[in-house]
C-alpha cells in the first residue's frame, strides 16, 4: 500500500473510533417493575398513641415473589425483623402480618415522584388494634 492510502485508512479508523466513543450510552430499559423504584433506605417518621413519635430507618428490598416487597425494621422492631407487603400501582398493602408479637394491617400510598410513602396501618399487641400514621422519605 502506498503511504497516502495508509494515512487515509489510519485517519478513517481514528475518526470512526472517535464517533463511536462520543455516542451517549443507551439508557437502561425500564423493567416495568415499580418495586425497583422503592428499593432503598428510607427515613421513617411514625406516630402512634402507645409509642408517640418515632424516627428511624427502614430498608426496602424486592422479594423473589412478583409484586412483593420486604420492609426491614418495620415499626422499629429491629434489623432482621421485617414484613412483606404487596405493591399494586401506587398502593402498598400489608395483610395480617405477625412480627414479634405484633399483628399489622394497612396501606401505604407511594408519591408520584417515588420519594415518599404515606402510611396508615394498625398494630395489635393483643390489646386490640391501634392506629399508626407514618411517612417514609427516600434517603
């Protein structure tokens, strides 16, 4: 090959590499699983008649079962003490979950920006159900 063709080939290769390197990465495809937007550490501000106002952190992860999340340290019961809840649209539902002698029932509403969850649920330690309100704020 003559030197002009080699130079043209080298310049073309460099230009092609520069163009490929400048293309933006493709965004990750949306899996459509709303639970992906909930997996995180959340700050909880909770209020009940028995325990007053409590501030603590919970960790939300996805369960292996579709549509189910796991909330660790729910109701400030401690790490490793968790509940499972179903997610349907912007609503999270807790149905008759018994954890550490507490029976839980209720719902949470996920904010449209996925940065907070407003909760209304009950707990029963054997003395009858008591109402709880809580707000989770994404960390």
